[in-house]
C-alpha cells in the first residue's frame, strides 16, 4: 500500500508563496498519477492540480492556473506544489493523493485510492 505525508503548510500573507511537499512510500511511485486537492470549511474537496507518473503531463484547476506549479522528483518519491501569488480564498487543508492507472479523470477525487492527512494553508489579507 501507499502512505502519503504532506508538509510545508503554514500562515502567509496575501501575495506570498509556499511550497508543499508530499512524500510517498513504496517502490512503485512512478506508476502512480499524483494529485493535489484542497478542502475549505463548509465546502467539498476540490481539485487543484495533477501530474502523470513520468511528470510529462500536468493539469490545473482554472482558479490556480498561472499561480501554482505541480512537479515531482521520482528519485525522492516526492510531489511538490509551488504556490505563488497566494490569495485569501486559497486558504484550505491541502491533501495529496495517488491514483494507479492511466492518466485520465484526474480531477475526480473518487478515482484516487490513497490520501495523505493534509496540511493547513492559511492566507491572511
């Protein structure tokens, strides 16, 4: 099975930057598509970004495109989310997730089999 641990969250002022990390266990990390999701109080979990196993394909929610960048270092079994120009509406618990299989339906949370516990990101105005 896959275990995921997020880190890098914290409190930042609007316009600032944070980089989140997701460390994965296992020996088959490259076979997994990886995604970042977020959940704010009173709202459903929403898709943020995804990346294919090789890192050759990426996808972003329209709300973060141009501000966030997803990447992965397969040698370190780690996925990153670089967040720039942060806004108060970005405040949420950010979770990483792993999806085995081909690169499709990456925005659907139900497609992911493994989830981390999440890391809190708070953006002040």
